[in-house]
């Protein structure tokens, strides 16, 4: 079965051009988030790239209780929606509860279901009920074919506008592995699929009280995923990953992003 295309604002997921979900891991401040949005928009405009802006208002599953989490729910959603409106691009962020989903439905174009919560029926029901596009991150504990059950839930709840994101599978302790076969199997199942390049190189809890990772490998996996036929790539990026307040080891330096996106566009053209 061939996956169908999906319109997200003026963008088309599953079309001739790849879609990129880009942004920092977390909203470190309003000024920082707005600045990142403007810089990413300029990069994507220069490349003619399809772009959805991403930033998390709250990192609800940080390793340590002392880690930076973000800002309040409604404040975060309103800020992200404002940035999207100013830039003229769709926006996305994660939702962690049915209550979050209901609020996000007022502001956010694409609701992201975190991997750890991908089978939470009430959360899927709430996200579907907003009428917004839903992106479900595939759980690190699931096989690609297990996502059929997630799709069935969404469809049963009336959601026909959704896609999945592959972000690696648990591989022993503090490690993930990205299986490129998953992208093929998900698309053969009839689903649109993104590849999360930066979360796939995480080492969960690998730094003791925080998550480690191999950010240098994110571009490698992104290139492989696009060659394997994914519909787009999710990349977290930061002006200075070493000083990021969340997930710094995995984020791609903003200065290196244009060259990477250009390569991914070229590979996508060949792969299609």
C-alpha cells in the first residue's frame, strides 16, 4: 500500500519535496524561541524548503527532577502560535495529557504525541478530537507493524490526518538503534512517515542525571533515512548546543543546518 499525501497549511507531506520539522528542543525564553524561528525561516526560504517550526513548551520527561523544563502550557502554546503567524509557517509541539491536547487544539497546527505516550488511548482520543493534524512518535518499545493499532485508534476517533515519526528503538541499556527498515515497513503499511534524526542518536539517561547522545551521527542517519524513502526529517537545532538547556548533545548546530538540508533535498529528489 502506498502512503497518501497530507496537506499541512501550504505544505505537502508525502509530495515531491521533503518536509522538515525544525526547531530547538525547548523554549528557553521568548526571545530565544522567536530568534530561532526567524533564523530557520530564512534558511528554509533560501533553500526553498518546506518547514514546520517546532519547540517544546515543557519537557515533561526529563531525566532529573532538577532539569530545566520550560514554561506554562497556555503561555507556550500562545507563543508558538504567535511565532507561526509572524513567520507564516505551521507549528508543532508535544502534548502530554488530554487536557494539554484540548488547549493545544486552539493554537497548534500539528499535535505531537511523545513516543513514551504513543499508546495512551485517552491522549490519542483528545488529540483526534481537536481536528488538528496529529504526529505520533513511534515508541522505542514498539515494532513498526505495532503502529497499525495506533492508526486504528486515531481512525476510530475520527482522525484521518496523521503521520508517524520513527525515532529509534531501545537497544540494551542507555542506547537506541535506528532501523531503516522501519521506514519502509511503515510506508508500506500506508502511513506517511518522518524520521527523527536527533532523538534517534540519544543515549537515554546515558549521562547519569541527564540524557547523552551522539549528535555527530544525526546527519548520517538523516541522509540514510531520506535515501530509504521517508517523507521528511525532524531535526532539533540550536545556536550553541553545548549551552542548550535540554538535549544539547543531540542537537545540530544551527550553522551546520543549511548544508545538511541541501544534501537531504538532493537525496530526496534522487530517492523519489
